[in-house]
C-alpha cells in the first residue's frame, strides 16, 4: 500500500508541476474567447442559471482584460 501512495503522490506532483509550467509560460486569456468561457462559469456560479446571449462578462473580468497583456486579436 505505501508504494501505491508514493506513485499517486508522484503523479500529483507531476500534475502540479505541469500546471505551474503552463501558468508561468502562457499569458492570461491566450485564446481569443477564453475570457468568455471564464465569464460563463463565473456567471453560472454566481447566479445559478445560464446567462442570456446578450449578457456581458463581470466588471472584474472586464477589468482584467484592461490590465493583462492580450493577444493582438483582442486589443480592440
């Protein structure tokens, strides 16, 4: 059983190392619609219902689009 726990811990450490690598290398909102996906989940978790098509992202997500470097397709 201890060997199994060690293997599981090793898998988790590799998973966390890979996640840290992606977080440190890829810019925030790298995809052209990633902020929309995040906004969808944010709205769903805050209200408990699906957003309407005309619903905008939250002010916090909108502010993050102003603060972080964006791909050229999102600059406008």
